[in-house]
């Protein structure tokens, strides 16, 4: 087996394991959301910390679950058009989405967050890397 194939299989294994964490993060976010709604409207108490936790859990779900979703080809797309395509049509739609949507967004996020990884904390504060 070639080195790249071993690497790909290793990444698939890691993605599968991390997707389990994503699944638990979804459950935790749902429970926190329900608990927050009960305390907010039933007990008239609230805390922004619970909302922050929900956002962090949502980010965890997306970032750790996305690789497995892409591997299983279960990501969101316009099924009205995609479902009617035959032959190589779905492949071209997937390639178009990856090249014109996923890669530019990943490039933009990398470009925007890279300074936060390179600079010290004082310089990072000036760059809005809080």
C-alpha cells in the first residue's frame, strides 16, 4: 500500500473518531438550548454564558463533523437540481461547489486567521484576534 493511501486511510479514521465528538456536541447543544429556554422563560433567569457555549458546540459540530459528511457525500446541496442529474452531472456539480465555494471560503478563513497564529498576544489584540 502506498504512503499516500495509508495517509488517506489514517485521516479517514481520525475523521470518523472526531465525528463521534461532533455527535455528542450536537446532543449537548440541544440539551443546553432546551435548558436555557426553560430557565429564561420559565424561571426568568438567563446567562449569556449558555449562549456562548451553544455557539462553541455548534462550531465543534461543524468543524469536526464536516470531514465525515464530505467523505460520505451527505453534505447539503440543491437536491432539486442535483437529484435530476445523471451520468457525470453530479460529479461536475460537486467539483463546481468544491472549487468555487469550499476552497475560496477555506482560503479566506486561512488568510483572516493566519495573523492570529503568528503574532504575540499583544499584536493579536490589535488585529482583532481576541
